């Protein structure tokens, strides 16, 4: 097999969720694609990687200094939703239920992976709150041990802001889930977070 093809497959298979077979299909597809289209594709990826910026307010991806969400004057500036990464922003935005601002941490505390509080954008969050105007911080982090640890650390860090309301996303039984298949912790959260109907 061609060394160039092997190299292309090796690079493509480094992408998350892309195994050797899929990488081979992608490489063959690129080989059959018009050279100009492949040039546009590779230029777009290179430009994305080299020119993308992070919003100075929320650490979300941006083409400039401020992301479109922070620049949108119609957003609720009194509420900030704290998320682990940009994918979480996209998921919440796709729900079309949240109209506040975000704060992207850039990860969660994970000693096993060598990620500590100083590796995250927690100080930027505290700085934004200290400027005033933020009334509520919503913790929208994973329910893993690392996510809970990160939320606990942030809550402690933000405890100096006495009038700040800190909330978390409701947790419990998912829509369409069978109760018998839910674990005890999920059922406990569901009972604790119950609401009147």
C-alpha cells in the first residue's frame, strides 16, 4: 500500500471516533474528490485551527474577541450557565430553552488526567461575577465524580459573593426511561428534584 495513503489513514484515525476502516474510507473519498475541493477543505481546517479565538468574557469559541452569544444584547446578562466545553454550549443552545450567558471552563478537575483548578477558567468566572450584574450561576457539569468535584470547588470559590444564587441542572429519570432500569442515585435525584404537576 502507498506510504502516502498509510500516512493519511494514520492521521485521520487520530480523530475521535474514527477507526482504521473509517479512516481508510475517508482517505479514499478524499482521493476521489476534486483537488480544488480538497484544497478548500484542508485550508478551512487550517484556518479554523490557526485563527479561532476564545471569547474574553466566557471562553467560548469566537471569530473575534467576543463570541456572538456574549455580543447578543437580548440575552439575560444576570444568568450564567457554567459548562465543561463548547459541545455543552451547543447542546443547551439546541434546546432553545436557555437565554442567558455561558461560561466555558475548558474541562473539569481530574487529578488522574493531571487537570487541576488552575488549568480551568474558574478565575475568569469569578472576575466576571465580581464586576456585578450576575445574579445566578447554573452548574451544568457532568454528574461524574470529576464533574461533582469541579462544581463543589466552584461553589466554594464563589461563596464570597453572598447575593449570588448557585443552582444546578435538575437530575433524575430521563424522558421515556423505565424506572426499573434507573440506578439508585438517579432515582434519588429524581425524588429530591420532583415538581408539582
